[in-house]
C-alpha cells in the first residue's frame, strides 16, 4: 500500500519529533529540522532561525527541565502537521515577566497550545509556529491574578 499524500510518513515523523521533545533529545530534534528552519513562539514573541534554533530549544529545556507534552489532537495533511497539546512541567526555576519574578515553587504547571509544523520535500521540518496559553502559565506561577 502506498502513501501518495505522505500522510503516514508525516504521522510517523511527528511521532518521532514529539518523542524527541519529551526526551529533551536536542540532537534528535535538530536532526529533523531543515537547515533554514524557523522556530516562532508567537505567544512569547520569540523567533529563532537556522542554527540559532538549537540554542533556543536548549533554553526552553533549561527553563523547564522535566517538561513533557501530550498531544490532544493531531491533524496531518499534505506537508503540514497541526497539533493541539498539553504541556506539563515543574516550576523549578525562577520565572520573570518584565520586572516581576516568581521564585521556583516546585509546583506542577500545565498549559495548552497548538503547533503548526510544515515539512519540506525531504521530510524535514521547515518551521514550527507555536501558540500557547502563556496567561495560564503566568497565573500558575503567581505573576498574574
């Protein structure tokens, strides 16, 4: 049986990508990116491109060393994956928003988000556009009421 639209291949690829994120396996994650990949967290107003993506993701793992994602819904179409997820992590590092700082609480924090991930013709990820509920994070760590 063939996979003319590449749906099965994309589904398998996003499965490997998500496993690498949950293992915080930076090498495996970056190996799935196209060289000119763009990582854009639109909620946080952060964008990294090309080789800078590796350091950006490493910073996420530094801030949330036990962060894990669970996919709630997965949509796979010609060359693009959209996934709704819930992240869970321990607030184990201080968090800042402007001049405000929330010291590490040791509490579990959860938040929802959506990724839009187009792939190139070689099966590599061209970009990752992240939209997440940062207000929920800020409330849970005490930076918002």
